[in-house]
C-alpha cells in the first residue's frame, strides 16, 4: 500500500509539450526546446536551444486569455522552425549543386543569418491566412446563402460552425491518407506516450513508454477542436446584417477564441474531474486519427527529445 501511494505521489502534470516533425519529435521544456530526428542512416540527432518565448518576453504569463494568444504564436513559430530543421535531413541530393537565383542571392546578402527566421515568420503568416480563409471565411460565406431560408442569428452561427467542423474533419481525414502524414501521426503518438511516461514518474525507456496511452488532453488537436466549438459561442453575438462587417468582427474576435481555448485546454490538462473529461471527449476522439501507434524506433526518438529538455527537477515544469 505504501509503495502504491509513493508511486502515485511521483506522478505530476507537466507543462512540457511538443509536436511531430519529419521523422522526429520536438519537445518544449521549461527552459529549452529540443528537436530529435532519425536521419536516413539511422542516427538520431538532437538540436537543442534555449526558449525565446513571446509570453515571457512581453510578461503576459499571468494574464488569462492574452497569454493564450501569445502562446499560440509561440507554438506556431517553434513548430515551424523545428519542421524546417527536420526537413534539411531529407533533401534530395543532386549531382550538381543548386544555383541560387539573383533574388535568393540578394536576400542572403541583405538578411544573412536572419533569413531563416524571416522565412519561418513568413510561413507562419501564410499558414494563418490559409487556415483563416478555409476554416472561418469560407464557412461564413457558404452560410450566408442560407439566409434566404432563415434570419435567426444563433441558427446561422450554428450552421456556420457545423460547416467549419465538417471542413476541418474532411481536411484531417484527407491528409491522413498520405503515407508521409501517417508517419508524422505515428511520431505524434510517440510524443504523447513519452509525455505520459514522464508524467507517471517512470524512467524514460521504450518499454515504459510503449504501454502508455497515445491520446493526451493537452494535445494541439484538442486545442483546435475547442477553437471550433468556442467560435460558435463567441460568434453567435455577431450580427449577420452586413457580410463585410461580420467577417471583420470574426477576424477581430479570433484572438479571443484562441485565448479562451488555451485556458480551457490548460485547465483540461491538469484536471481529472468528470466535467473536464466530458468537454475533452471530442478532441480525444479526433486524436484517434491524428495520432497512430508508434514503433519502438519512433519512441526512441521521442525519448531523446524529451530527455534533452527535462531538468531533473519535476517541479520546474509542473503546472
């Protein structure tokens, strides 16, 4: 009985999170970010760097909702940087070196070492524009056609939300059929299993991680589901009278939706009560698609990434 209580006391909910990248995993710890990749020759390489957080830089870590907006951009930038780093190991090598265009050369000369950072920021902006257009503006325009049938604001917002969710689900199911994405989803599962292993207070070994669950309440997939649901509630207060105004107000309210979603997933990640489990269900169900069972070699990569960011003191990353 004492041993059981001792094991239970070692368990903790960590703030460490990450994402899957090309043949690897990125983990964000309390002080450092580490990306681990298995190269084509089988070697595992780890890139570790100190955290440069917008949340701490602008001292918003104690301000609810606002910190969620900054944390969202932090997450996008970190994930994009790790993804671009991992892609470097899988570039197809040509017999002849690729010649730089005049424009590429001019950018390199002007920006130097900062070029990669600007590319990352540009990629994040393009991704946001694409996502907002596909998942927010398009559903709103499609729902606008329904106004010929009903003018009820709440009903129109609900229809818009259902269309948004349908597009999102269709997108996830479509990309999940790609072989490369299946590999990414396996690494996503490896990331979750490794975090669960650490939270259980067990040594980070393949054997221990293999037995862990692959569906995690703090997953980015669950965050996106919360965004979809909360947007229905928040947008229901916006008038449907003017198309341009309602789209503008939705864009204006997106940071609020993201901030609220962050607070809910933060709460869900450290609580086990029945209400939390209930509202987390949709995100957990979707993780059945966005995570897949990893093999031992993928767990090894996730463990290498996690091992690089833990400090040895669980209190450093405890929520």
